């Protein structure tokens, strides 16, 4: 195949249509893996570098694969392995990758999937080779970027090196691209230092072992996470107890409110079990918690309603009356997004969370169709999205960087719950208050790391509503 671009050799096979090309930057084999120099002899480092590169090139199949390199020996190696060759003008990894992407843009590929050439378990890149927005596979530390699939021709600036994952997510957002993060055990392991070498990868002489060649990864579980819905005009969170909304999606709510969203709370139970004091006046507790819930909503910036379904705490049941009552509220408030407990979470003890989740799902179904509860006399309503919190398999994250304090403030409005759920003695317990603040921020940061932002709340998104 004759190429129109100088310094480009086409791969052995190119498909008729050109959705995605894979680009593998490979530096000279004799310079590769120099951080293993204390562990492996130069000869063995070279062999390892070639072996790893071969795995990544073959994992690209059936997508067309190009190697971008400065080195003649690597160019010959790539050609022999059926890869196209793009000669890099030099200037380091970022310049080489950007040069490769620009060449492939000229060649007519709308997307380029950049895969590092040192992924020992790489077998299949098809889950990453998306043709919508930008897709990233972080390394197993959530720090580097092992694979990045970006649209060609948008001027994506690569920033490899420590911390590159969050920089690449930020760059995608700067360019207005939808962000998708794939966590894939077969792509998250890269080999930089001796800590990355596992028993079975190489023998004592640094040779890849037969076991490693036939490597079956420990798990092949992959999951995908998407970042940020458009800010809804109206959102409704349906939760079991006063304070659940703040714990599960308080920061998301604070962010949306700050961007003009009207927030609504629907709390299914009265919270009357929320005390360890056997002698407490539960009627008084119910009244207190209703006031606290309104204050918490205010702390989130809510301009919407706080409603209570009125079930007794711990005794929420799945029945038609409750489904009808929630469906009526959905039809009245007409939220674009409904948030609720994930009822399919396994091994969850508390029945209210389970039942509130099923009720919310059933009510969304009932609210959207006119033949459910026609006695409401209200127009049906179908939300655009449903986000389930407490999910075991979240696939959606909201970046809540900057809204950590609002979440904590809203939680602290639930003063009656200091002792039972926040481990704070009272309002004067400075150490307890600080520990709680730290705990919430750490949790948000841990979820943020999954999607390459400082703080996040994560959900399972139901798409077909
Ligand atoms: Zn609860």
C-alpha cells in the first residue's frame, strides 16, 4: 500500500473502514526499561522490552496498529510484526505520540488508541477503542495512563509521566470530550520497575517464561466508568432515611444546585429508629429529624421540596400503595434525574435501603406510563436518567471537586445522628468533627481516583428508562 505521508509505512492489514488506529510508542530496545537496570542485565532488558511490545502489538488485532519510533531497529521490528511505522522526529514520548496522532489524523482515522508497549497481560484493546469522547485505562495505581483512546484532529495534548491519568482526564474535559474510564486488569499492569515484575513473568535471567507467554491474567474483569451527566434542571433523590441523601449524593446535589438545578428530597421513612437511647421520645425524634433534613437540604443549596412518605423506620414495605405514592410524587415534581438506593446490592442488611431502592425503581416505571395509577390525574413523566447509589458496580461518576465542604455541612445538619452514624459525641467534639470531615473527604477522594478527578461520588446509571 502506497502511503501519501512521508515517513509512514502502512501496517500489513488495514480494514476497509477506519474507525480506530492503535498507536504504540516504542523507544530503542537498548534504551528501554532502564529502570530495571538493577534487576536485569542489558541483554535481558532488551528481550523483555521486545516480548512486551509484541504482546501489545498483537493485542491490537484486528485494529490497524502503528508503532511510532525514532529507532531503525524498532522500525524493522515493527514492520516484521505487521505494524505500520511512523518515524518520530524526537523530542520525547509526548511529542512522539502527538506526532503519531497527527499522522494518523491525516491518514483518515477519526480515533487513535495509544497503548504503551509494556503491558504484559494485554490481550484485547477493543473495549478501549471507543468512538465517542475520550477513553482512558489507568495503571493499577490509578496514576499513569496505560491506554488512551482520543479523537484524532482535536489537538489532544498528551502529558505522560507520573500523575498523567488525571491530567489526561482534565485535558479531555478542557476539549469538551465525554470521559470514559476503563478499569481492566489485563491492561492495568505495566512494567517499569522491578516491583512490577511478577513471579511467572520472567525467569531469573530475565527471560519471559513459557508460563508468562501463555499468561492468563488473574482476573479478566473490566469495568467502564463515565464522567458527569449534564446538570439536570430538576433532580429527585429517593432515600430510606433522613441523612441517606447527604451521605450518598450530597456533594453531587450541592454541585448541581450551584449550577441551577432544583433539588428535591423524598425520604421514605420517619427515621424513628435513629437513636441508641432506649428511653428517647420517638415522636420527638421524628419531628427533630424532619427539621434536620430540611436544614441539610438548605445546606446543599436546595430550592426544592423535602417530602416524607411517612413509613415507620425499619418497616418500609414494597407494596402498591407505596409505589403509587412515589409515582405520584415523580409525576408532580417531574425530575430529569432520579437518584435512589441500588436495591440489587448484595448482602445488605438494612431492609429499608433495599425496599426503598425497589420502590423507587418500580415507581419510575409506573410514573412514565399512563395506565399506571390513572387516578392520579397527572401527566406521565419519564426521567432522562436514574442513578443508583451504594452500588457494587458503579459505572458513573460525578466530579464533586470543590463540593466536599458542602456535603460535610449538610451531613452535620443531622445533629441527632452525630453519635449513631458519624461517631461525633456532640457539637463541641472538635476531634470527632474533624475526624468525620477527614473521613468524608477521603471517601470522595477514593472515588475520585477511579475517574481521575480529585473528588467524586459514584453511581450505577440505569440507561433505559
Ligand atoms: Zn439509611
